[in-house]
């Protein structure tokens, strides 16, 4: 007698399958097969095994004498809502990588590997493939391996056509080379590296402005569709800044994410100094002027919410500034001295833009 739990025909007799509950494991398998070639392009020699196992194995290179692991995690925020509306899923994958690898970079860490978490109500294999293609491309830009992740299909948890993302990056730095900002002093130069746009911060305000004014994202701004400017992915600064660290002493770095320039730069400053920035020293992209004017956003609120055109801040000794600019610009960055470090007076704010 056949066991009804093993008899495929039992499905017709009222028994349920996982697919009946809304989870399609075959779709998940197709996604894994789709992304394997993209993940393969990101591999590093330290990776002993990657996608497919219960866990990925990564050894630490013998080039480090006292290796310290640095980890970071982040998401993409409500920029995802615009990705759903515009049906653009590749660039948010780059955002996901950029948010984490740029964070661990500021402590001097070289990113080793990256994992992603993709959660949805019903898996759309095509959209998920585009997301993870973007993640793999971001990993290539950062020089780190995409070694695995988790795809969670959870019926009833997310509206149709929507998903959530989280990313996890691990890097390594020589203990003696950790960048802490403790050596920053009055007279040092503050260098700004241009952003690609709003990156992945402030999008609740961006969406509010769009909604309030019923903005058509197909309209042109600075010669491009507004949608292109708004969805431009986070710039990944890993390779040029790792190279710069080998050439000269970088005293401190700040990734300009949530909190903008006003709240991120102080995170790397000693308590006795201020970063005095000149708001006219760098080009402010048209997107930020549009957001400020359309939303009637005060200048200080702009600097506290958005990167306003500066995605990464680097502090070096004044005598190293010219060499740093030359190397960064030769590497394809748009780098400018945007201010200097001065002595702090009382309890004044540690980042000021004039």
C-alpha cells in the first residue's frame, strides 16, 4: 500500500504543498542558478567555498601580520519604493553594497566578502535576478566576493511586487593601520569626493516632495530624466581610497550617509576640533538644488539630510593635500579641498558649512 504522504496523486486528495501556501521553492532554485555566474565574477583567492553551502569559508590572507576584521550592515531604505514604482531593480543592488563597503572602508578596511538578504512575499525571479546582478556588480567595484546570502519568500509579509534588502560586508585591516581620526588636528585639509547623487539617504523626504507636487519623474533635469538622477546608485570609493592609503597618511574618513555632512563628519573628529567647510568649494548637483527649491528645504536641513554632492570626506595633513587630489582625480574621482580643520570653541557644532 502506498504511503499517501509520498504519493504525488495525494495532492488531488486534499493534501497541501508548500507551493499551496505561497512559497515556490522551484523559483528560488531558478534564482540561485541565475545568479551563480554573476557571483563567480566576484570571487577572491581567500574564498574557499561560496554559494550553495550552509556557510561560506573565507581565510585571511597571509599578507596581514595582525589582521583585524571590520564588519558593517545596512539597507537601501525607502529608495526601494521608487525602484518598485519605476521597475528599476539593478541599481539598488549597487546601493546595497556601497552603503556597507564604504562604511567599513573609513576605518581602513579592505572589503573581503559580502552577503545579502532578500525578502519578499512572492518571489519574482526576474526582478530578484536584476537586484542580485546589481549586488554582484557593486562587489566587483569594491573588489569583494559575493559569497552567499538568503532569499526569504514570506507570503503575507510584503505587498505584491515589493521586497526588502539588507547587506553585510566584512573586511580586514592591519591593526597598526586602523584609521580612527585621533591624529586629526587644526590645520589639516578636508577633501571631498563627489557623490553620484543622493545615494541611498533622505529618500523619505525625496518621496514626500515628489508626492506633494505630483512630480513626473520623466521630466528633464540637467539634461537627464529626473528618474535617472534620483535612482543613480551609490558611488563606491573602495579601490581609489585603498590605493591612496598606501601612498600617504589618511588621518580620517567619513562616509556621508544618513545625517548628511553635519552629522557624519563629527564621527571621525577628536572632540577639540571642528571641520569648517566652504559650501561654495564644490559643485552641488542639480538634483539637490531641485530638492531644496521644490521642497522649500532650509540649507541646514539639506546638509543634515543629504550628502549635497559629497559622498566621502577624507582628512589629510595640509602638506599632503595636493598629492591626494592628484592621485584621486587621476583614479577617476572628482576630489576637491572643501575645508579645513580648526580648533573648537566651547561646545560648538563640530561640522559647520558656510
